[in-house]
């Protein structure tokens, strides 16, 4: 696709619309039928707000984020909406049916016997699929540390400091046994019962835990991310909402090569060897089949339609589960301003196109 086409808002709007419809269908389908450290997004893969905004800068981003609005297309009132989409409204039957299964999940939360007013959200997907990126966007959208605690399963890799470096490099880090999942399960249970916990810090370049630990406090949303979190029933059953980021393997491999060479001190040969030896076979054996556990499957990684569907639902879930109205945070205002700026940019671009 040429750069010109790439910038064409009509094409982006069309893609966004299709994604929205397919998300809705997937939510319906999956429900009916079918280092990253605690409390803050990973220091290993920091993403600035600007970078996230750039990634999500499609013309449909100007939509409302109110919990009750689930626009699958631009509204008739939207001045930035291209004419050709103005009469395309979502089928109300499809839309209401599509969202009701997740509302069912929300009701389960509010009816829990332990009455825990905490929502635990799991994000799984292959290595490099974009789990952390999506988690970071949800974290921001829900008010960051005001409301959300972020935990990566990666922090719970077993400490290999007593092994030689050669032995560590041969370890299969993509098998469930390489992680101390019991510790994570215990931590989530403690957080749900209102206690803070100490999360280990893991160093990917030495395959060992560091001396420091990070405090994780119980907040209204606990976001848990990891490649294998849907493969362990005792962990999966603690997750109130399960999201799977489904990104193609070639894209994931390219991202992994870049990240592991730049951030985890690996050579290209090491990355490719590990990929063929353990990452790929374990993905096929454990990660890919665990997709069936998901409530929501997000295609192609983070995109603005998926993000607004998910965050709107989580906000509704928070209100229903806790009985407390979602507290607006300074970030809501910030997000609104960013969306406004983006839609102004898009309008300007459309004017440019019309004038051409
Ligand atoms: N939708 C996306 N588009 C482009 N790049 C992305 C997208 N999602 C993630 N990335 C990039 O891919 C890399 C891996 O993403 P990350 O969220 O860390 O994946 P994971 O946590 O699943 O391993 C990062 O460099 C991130 O910036
Ligand atoms: O010491 C280690 C521990 C883990 N890995 C690899 O990390 C990924 C999981 O992290 P993502 O952020 O989801 O990519 C997993 O595939 C392990 O192979 C490692 O290389 N070394």
C-alpha cells in the first residue's frame, strides 16, 4: 500500500468499521459457542502516550468513550464522518446480542459469593502479539494507578541464578513449568481479598530475579498479562474477563527479533534458535489452543475499535461490580483532548484530499 493510500481516511474508516463488526461477532461467537512488573506497565517495553496515539490514529478514534455508547460506525452527527458511511448504522439486533454475553460476565462478578469488588482482567497471546501494549492502553484508559494494578506473568519466571549461563540459555521459557504460577495465583487471591503483595522483579538478560520487589496494591481492576495465563485452570478461573491478542506469527517473530536484540541482550542467532527450539513449538502446543478460553479475541493486536469496546465494557463492569460510579480521572480529560486533536487532524486531512 502506498503512503498516499495509507493516509486515506476512507480506507482507514472502512478498515475500522470491518474490525468493529468482526470484534462484535467474535465476542458473540466466543461467548456463545464456541519484564513487565507490577502496578505499572513494563519498564522493558515502555510506550509513550504519543507512540500509542500514533499507533491508534485512525479516523474512528474520535468516538465517544461513554460506557453506554458502542458505535460500530461514525455517528450521523459526527462532522468528521465521511458521507459514504453516514447511513451505515449497526444492526441493533446484532449489536445488542453481541454485547450481552460480556454483560453476563459482569453480572457474575457482582453476584460473587465473596462479594469482591475487584475485576481481574487477563490478557494472553503469543510472544510479541501486543499484550503489554494493549494492557498499557487499558491501564491508561481506566485511570492508571488510580484504578488499575498491572501484573505480568513474566515477573514470575523461576529464578535460574544457581544455573550456569549455558544452562540458562537452554531453558524452555515457553513451557508452563518455567513459571511460578502458584505464587501468581496466591498474589491475585491476596489482592482480591484486599491485601498488597510483593511482586518479584525478573531480569531477562540474566534469566534471574533481582533483589528488588515491587509492591502491588489492590485496586478496582487487576490487569494480568502473559503468554500462558489461559493454560493453567487455577489461574484462568480467577480471571473475570479474558482477552486474547491474536497476532500472526510472522509479525510476532519480527517484533521479537527487534525487541530481544535491542532490549534483552540477544544476538539474532540466539533469537532465531530459541524461536525454533521452544517458542514456536510451545506456542502451538499451549498458547494457541488456550485461545478457546478467551471471552474476547482481538485480531491484529491493539486497534482503536477493540480498545474502545474493551474499555467501555470494563468501565460498565466496574460500575456494576462495585456499585460505585466510575470515577473520572484527569486521564479521561486527557484522552478526550487527544481524540479531539486527532479528529481535527483527520478533518484537515480530508479537506486536503477534497481540495486536491
Ligand atoms: N498494534 C501494534 N502495531 C504495531 N506495533 C505494535 C502493536 N502492538 C505492539 N506493537 C509493538 O510490538 C512489540 C511487542 O509488543 P508487546 O506489547 O511488548 O508484546 P507482548 O507483550 O505480547 O510480547 C513492541 O515493540 C510494541 O511496540
Ligand atoms: O529468561 C527468559 C524468560 C522469558 N523469555 C521469553 O519471554 C517470552 C514471554 O515474554 P513476552 O513479553 O510475552 O514476549 C517467552 O516467549 C520466553 O521465551 C526469555 O527469552 N528469557
